[in-house]
C-alpha cells in the first residue's frame, strides 16, 4: 500500500508538473506577445506623434510670417520633436520592409528639415521663398502620406496583433482552467482510489471480525492483494483458521469432558447402586444368619420328632408338613444368601454353550407358543469356573422375567452367548470387572419394557413389578448375587415399549472339563467323637442328638473359650471338631488357629450362616477341612464328616 500511495502521489505530482510547465510556457508566450503589443502601441504613439508633428509643422509653415502664425521657436520645437520621434522609431526592431519605410521616412524628415531650414533662412528672393515653401510643403505632404500609410498599416497590424493576443489570452485562460479542472479531477480520482484501496480492505476486516465475533470462526477474506492489506488479510485468515482449529479442539475437548462427566456420573451411579446392593446384601445376610440358626434348630428338632414318632400316627404327617415348610424356608434363606454372595458352592469348569443349550430345551417347554425363541450361541464362547446349577438358575430367572413381560401380546426372546475381551476402557464402565476375556450372556425380550425408576431398583430384593402372589421379588436379586459371586457383572437396558436387555459378563478360564461319573451315595453314620461348638443352645442340643442317632459321640459346647479349654485338656479324646464362625466370645477362625496350635492334625469343619470375615476361600487358607453354610441337617453334616474322614484315611 505504501508503494501504491507513493506511485499515485508521484503520478499526480508529474501531472501537476507537466500541466504547470505547459501553462507556464503558454502564459510566457502570451505575455511575450502582450509585451510586443505594448511595444507596438508605443511605436504607434510615436508614429502618431510624428504625424501630428508633421501636421503641426505643415500648418505652421503656411502661417509663418503672418499675424496669426506661430513664432519660429515653436516651429523649431516641432521639428525637433519630429526628429526625436523619427530617431526613436529608428531605434526599435522592425521587419526589413518596415525598417525601409522608416528609413525612407527619416530621409524625408531630413529633407523636410533642410527645406524648412532653407525656407526659414530665405528672405532675399520672394519667389525663392515661395518655391522653398512649396518644396517644404510638398516634402511635408509626402512625409504625411508616408507617415499616414505607415500608421494605417501599423494600425491594421496592431489590430491583428491585439486580436491575436486577446485570443491567446482567452486560450490561456481556457487552458489554465482545463488544467486546473483536470488536476482537481485527477486529484479527486486519486484520492477516491487511495481512500477505497484503504477503506475497502479495512471494511472487509471489520465485517470479518464481526462475523467471527458472532461465532462463525474460520471465516476468511480475499488475500490476493499484494499490498500491506493483503499481508494483513493473510495473517487474519491464518488467525481465523487457527482460531477455528483451536475452537474445534476446544469443542472436542468439551465433548470429551462432557462424555467423561456423564461416564463418571454413570459409574458413580453404578457404584452407588453396587454399594446399596452390598448394604442390602449385608443386611439380608445378617437376617439370614440369625434365621438360619433358628431354622436349623427347628429342622433338627423336627427330624428328632419324626424319628421318634410312628409313621401311623397323625402327628407324623403333621411333622412331615412342618419339615416341608422348613425346606421351603430353607430355600428362601438360600436365595437370600445367594443374593448376599454368602452361599458358596463347589465350582467347576463349565462349557457355557452346552449348559445354555441344555437349559433352553427345558425353558422352551415352559414358555407359551406366543413367545418365539431365537438363539445365537457361539460354540467357542469359552469355559467359566462356575456352579452349573446357579448358572441355570440365572438363565431361568432371566427368561421367566422376559416371558412375563411378553405374556399379554407375545413376542421374541433372544438368547445369545459369545466371547468378548474387555480392555481398560470397556472394563472401566463396570467397576466390578477387570480387563481380560469374558463370556457374554445376553437375554433380550420385546415386551413392554420398564420405566427408568424401575430399572434403578430392579435388582433390589423383594422389589417386584408383578401382581401380588406372582413372585417373591427375589429372582433378579438372586441373579445379581450369583453373577457377583462368580466375579462377573450384570447390566440392564430398557425403556417403556422397547423391551428389556440383560447382559451377563462372566470371566473365562482355561480349566479343563472334568468327567463326572456316578458314585454311590455314602452313608452318614459313623462312630467318631465330635466336639460341636455353637453359641445357640438349642442348636447344639438338636444337632448333638441327631448326630448321636447316626452313631457319633458328641461333646456340645456353647462357648468358644469353654470348647478350647475342653480340647486343651484332652486333645486325643476328639476325632473331629465342628465350630460356628460367629460367636460372641471367640470367633470360629480364631478357634481354628488355636485348635491347630494344640493339635495340628485335627479335622475341622467351619460353619456359618453369614460372615464378613470368612468365606470358602479364606476358610481354605485357614486349613479347615470343610466349609458349610447353615441351615443344615445332621444327615448332611454326617455326610461331610464321612467325606473328610475318608480323605484323611486316604
């Protein structure tokens, strides 16, 4: 732009200079002509003076020596004036023809002077005076004619010169006006062009900044200008594009931050739900523990009553119904313990595809014909370490809920099994899971779906959307407990009118499938001496009497400290110890360590209805021979004793 302005000003200066030179030359030429015209006027004045002087002398010549004639001095003065005018006229520069005319006039003046001189000085002869006077008059007349001719010619030339000079003056005025107007117009055009060349890019920049200020980042303008404004436009475009890139990165970072916030909220919600379920499980486990002790006493006392009552007695039938009710209560407690993850069963490597195939044949028979089953089971889904019975229970509960959701209108039940490998990001979605290989079981229905508030509480125990009498509300709670106890996770997605999808993730294992061969059920009878420890007095009495009916010798103790003193006094008198875990004075795990300190080879069975401290794995680490969950009957305990003793003998 600086170069552009400089060139424009230089061009304007050149135009002004050229116009000024032309005007100066034109004015100089016109002025010269005017000066010439002035000189011509002066010459014309001289000629007029010469003409007047000749006329005066001529008139004076005829009146000389008369009463009315002028004096001689006046004639001499006019003749001198005539001579001076001729001399001054000769001193000017004239053309050759004019110069010759003036020279001739001067010769005539000299002759006129001589004739006058003769005339003035002649006095002797009158005829001679008249002759000289006539000659002088003739010369004067000739001089007048010459002077008059020159004056007429000069007047004509002077008129031409004057007209030409006036015309040139007018031309000069027009030329000067045109030059001034052109200069003004050119200056205006240059100023307008320079102003536009400055204001236009500035206006574009202002409009572009307003566009960017309105939020349209990335807006660019034309940058093909080679001036400083072009450089400014290119820098502006680079800034705008950089701002757009930064804005896009900021938007991407903001979206990622929002996603992380949503993900964090979802994980926090899952964690809160998990903590809530864990708290409910802890409460349920505590209730189950106390109820187990009560139920175990009732079951064992009922068995004692049945054993002492003849089968023909009506009381025997009543006791059988009581025992059946107790079994139902035992199943309910087992479900509560499954939910609270306290029910520990023996787990073996299981091919889940075979298990699902077998289970679906049973489920198909129980579903109405209005429900279509679609299976997609990968034979290479993998092997999991699990309790097969519990996995079947999971599948049946999920399919039963799906069938209930489609009971009115029918629909499609989809069951799929596949292998998945969760990475760090995928595992982070489920706080219970770690990265690694998993088996993914998916159960989807096309039923009525669930509201969000129902989905939030779906795994809570005793929460049910079914009508009264159609469910206990423990089905999905038990499923949640079983999946969690296997180290897995369960998810649910549902919306009103869009069905529900349950996903179960179970960790894969590389274990080998064991061949299970049928073996004869062993007898529960024995003759060993057993130290039975439990803080429930009725339970010690009932279990002790039932074990004695099986042939065992039982030493029952209601205090851990008392049992420890008894064993310390005569450790060889005891063949096996059965102890409860949760007791007010000494916990079962502490007793196990003390018993082993006194006698390291003593077989020990640890029992519990619920415990935060000990599970099957921790019991195995303690070195106990068996870990049993309450409630249990004397016969089951006798079978466990027989298995342990057979292992010890082997």
